[in-house]
C-alpha cells in the first residue's frame, strides 16, 4: 500500500482548506461591488480545463497498472470514458462507461 | 413562481439541488474509496472532504500525493483546479456582496459548482428577489449536497479499506478525471485549452518534481484565453461585415 506520510497529508489538507477558502472568499468578502479585470476572468475560466487534462494525459499514455508501459486496453477504456462524458455531458455516464469497458477488457484479455 | 418568504427561499434552493445528489454522492463515495486505497484512514478522508469541500481539487491532490510530488507542486496544482471558485465568488458578489460579513464569510465556504450554478440562474431569473431571500436560497442549495458529499466520502473510505489490492483500482482515478473533462468542454476555447494542455503535458512530464503539470497547465490556460479573444475578434469582424 502506497502510504502517504501523515505530515504531508495534513499539510495538504490544511493548505488546500485555507487556500480554497481564500479563493472563495476573495471577491465576495473583500472586493465589494468592484469588478475584476477581464483578462483575469478570462484566464480563470480555463484553469481547470487545462490542469486536469495535463494531469491525466501522461497517466493514460503510461498507465500505472502496467508499470508505465503503454497499453491499448487502458487507452481504449480512457477513450470510451472521455467520449461518453463528452457526448452525454454527464460525468456519471462517462465514469460508468469507463468502468464497464475496463471490466470488459480485463475479462477479454 | 415568485418566492414569498426567506424560509420558502431556503426550501426552494433545497429542492432545486436534489438532482445534484446523484452526482455528488457517487463522486464523494469514489473519493473515499480511492483515498482508502491510497492509505488514508476513514477520519482522514472525512476531514479532507469536510475541510476542502472541492471534488476535482481533492482528486488532484490525491493523485499527486501518490506520485510523491513535492508539497508545493501538490498545493499549486490543486489550488489551480480550484481557481474557478474565485470566478464564482466574483460572479455572485453583485447579488450577495451587500449581506452582513458573517453571512458572506459563511457563504464563501459553500461556493461550489452546484450551489453557484443553481444560484446564479435563480438570481438572474428573479432580479427583484430581496437579499435575505437570495442568501437563504444559496444556503438552501447546500442543505443536501454538503452533508451528502462528506457522508459519502466516509462511507467510501469504509468500503475502500475492504477492497483487495488485486482489483487494480489504480486506473479508476484517471478515468474519474477523464469523465470530468467531457462536460467541461463547453466552447471551442475550452477545447483549445484542453488540447494544448494535453499536447504540452507529454513532453513536459520529463521535467523533474512534477513541474510539467504546472507548465502544461499554464500553456493550456493561456491557449484558452487567447482562443477566446481570437473568437471574439472573428465574431466582431463578421458582424461588422454584415
């Protein structure tokens, strides 16, 4: 079991709790009615949709279960998950499709 | 239907949020299962969900902790995923910004995707809604979701400790991220941000300390912002040509 050291875990939990709260409180608490600049809003809109794909792409191409060797099976399950999520616009359909295809591929292999 | 009292505003928010239960509960449960697989005990997973209360950022932190990424990279990456909360906060300010400080301070904790999406639709549909009712509606949208998220995490962590290692759930976390991406791609600019981030992340993964994630994330973010500007200019041009 890949155990995470307790000091690391608690630093992450506390750091994220404080940081996330600060982000949420930033405007509603401090800014009053002042508008935030357009350029900032424009970049904020694309952070999640940039970071999450950047995190996931290497995990799909070099999957952990095979020790990092590219695997058609894992790639296919990943493609099915993404396609289902994109087409239905629903996270759960995507996840269900991905889980199912991973299971089928395991059984077929 | 116009809302008549503060109490009924709360309950309308409560009812409107019910469909989101089917989203929040399974995702909270999955976070609990994966947290347990990563070695977190039930109180740790529970505290994580209660204190941070942001699904995508929690999954990001969990993945990076398992990769033994440096602390600072874990925090920057997970908070970057949460930057949209600042955008929600800014967008709610014209509607809730005049409430007493203690209410705003409490409301800030509850700014999540669901409460934001429901509230902004409600506030725009009924611009005459008085401030106390707006606040009540906003808190109402969290009346179900917040307990569901935290309880589902704890249940998931309880179940997760019983799942044998051999089941190979270590590919489930990437799948969870992939399922989240599809619904995020709402405009061509979102697609551009995603595409550039993916293209950059593969060579950048050779960088030490998981720095590649930050580099690729910034590249994607800038690509999205530039694509949005470009699309606006194209639209303005075609309108001017008419």
